[in-house]
C-alpha cells in the first residue's frame, strides 16, 4: 500500500472519532448482561443494520437449544460479510456482545456510557464493546478509502462468551461459520491493551468433589462420620502436595500477569452439612446433625506443558490415597468444564501482520502475551480448526469485570488503525 493510501485510511479513522464514540456508547447502552443473556436480539440487529449500510451481507443466527436459550432470552448472533469481488483470503473480527453483571462499587450509571476526559464508562466498555466498535470503524474506513483489497472481511457479534461461548462462537463453529471453507485469519478484539498481541490462553478444568459421611445427632458425633472433616483432609493434602507441585511448574507460554505463568488452583466454594433452620428473625439455628455430605468446586488452570489427564490424575491420586489411608473416606468427582490450552505460533500470519501494524502505527515492538483465563479462541481452534487466531484490542485487561470499567477513546482510535492495517496486510498478502 502506498504511503498516501495508508494516510487516507488513518485520516478516515481519525475523522470518525465522534462516530466511534457514539457507536461504542450505543453498544454499551444495550444491557446485554449474561446470565441471563439480556437484550441480545436488539444488540445484534443494531450491529447488523449498521454493517448492512456499509455494504455487508448480514446473517442472524440463533443458537437454538444452547444452554440458556429460551423465548425470553434467545441466544442471537450476527455475522456480517463484505466481499471485495476479488479472490483472496478472509479476515474475521469476532467480538462477544455479552457483558457480566454490574456488581457493586459503581460511581456512574453502568449503562449510560458517559464520556468523560477521553474515557467512555460503562459495563462492557473495555470487555469488549470498545473493541467491537473499533473493529467496525477500522473495517469501514478500509472499505471507504478505496484501497484495493482482495478476499472478504467478516465481523461477528456473538453471544455468551462470558458463560463459555456455547450459544455463541462454539455454536457458529459447529455450523461452519468458523471453518477453513470461509475464514483464514481471526482477530478477537478483547481488551489486551493496544500494544500487545495475545496468542492464546491457559486450559481450564472445573470439577466438583463430594465427600460422604454418615448422619447422626450433633451431640454424639462419634456415632456419625463427618463429611466436612473428610473435606478438610482433602484441603490439607492440597496444601501439602498439590500447591507446592503446581508452584514448581512453569510454562513457556508468555502468560500475563506473572503469577499466572504457573499452574493454579482456586477452591471456588465448599458447602457441607444441612442448611440453618429458618426462624422468623432470619438468624437461623444450626441443624443438630453430623453432615453426611460436603461438596467442593475446584477451578484448575493448566499450561500447554500439562495434559488434561495428568491434571485430573494428580487430584484423583490424592483422593484415592485418602481412600486407603483415611478411615471412612469416600468420594465422588464430577467434571463440570474442560478447556484445552490454545496458543497460536509466533510466526503465524495474523501474528506477523498485527505485530508489524503495531510497530508501524505505535512505533514500538509489541509484547506477545497469553491470557490467564480463556476466551472464544478455544472454539475457533478446537471446533473450527482455525489456528491463525489472536486476541488484539483496546482496553486495559485489569479493568474487565470491574466497577467503573472504561475504554479510552485514544486507544480505540489507535487500535482501529492497527486493525485496519493488519487486515490490509492479510488481505493483500503483504506482511
Ligand atoms: Zn471479553
């Protein structure tokens, strides 16, 4: 691309600053809280109508039968495709439209999308309606500038990322929307900061462990067998064996922040025994019984270097040992969620194109990072079998899901330029 044409694209993006702000504000004003999956349909129709006006063919796909899909909360997705009319690859920008609950601590209306000192505040501003807005402005500028492009550009707004993506990217990948037949390169504008390229994420295993006991009168606990004490023994073994073993394991994945470069385990919850007996003053009285069941949810995050079977075996090994060494110990374990780690090669086309674009626009060498938690890349990789995928977008990762979440207008403008340039490089094979 000649210098001049480049300048035309950037000038269009800069000129669109007000439109970008309005677009981002409009998106935030749909309170697409998930769960339950609120307002998906009006939000995707808003995106679809806009892109139709910019020359895209627009499809709406409802994930019938996906978890949470109902007449009241339909799981709607939008996929828009722009054909240049010349043979070439397809670059896809994928953003999730759902946001997490607002929580406490806001000093502003979470859905008013107030603009203040160059920042737009609101739930989803950073994660990730700012990124979605920036990608739309980027692509529109690229098309409007008249630069010669090849292939196709797609933009999707998808459901349910915050709850695992089954009614969103996973569903679309099953239906072939993310497949080698129609997509070559994928950029997910998650808030990873404007000067970083995110190659992938760690794996996840959620499981529920239940210990069993024997109910008896609380005044004679020796006649029963306390399931909570058995669970205490599990926690003690985790402290003694599992946590030190995990702390010793480090990954080659460039995970940020630093603490997430090792395997981690969160004990998400423990519930044991009977509920308190209801009283009128709602203070409750304890049930006078020995608990015969205790349940613990674990959230284990694992590394490329670990196999899921080993990760599970490490935990069940501890439980099996307790079964032989501890009198009365009985357990069950149930899998709740499994996500395999995903990481794109550092020399993959989308990584090269985006890194070069960051260097050219921002004048700095980008950091290559991996995310401590997962995002929709897992489905694009595992179901769609598309390996050329990264996350890149505006917004500060640490602000995601926080009160007073915001996105900076400057960061949206800069990342829009980077996205336009990387799309151009990918579409014209000039990276
Ligand atoms: Zn997100």
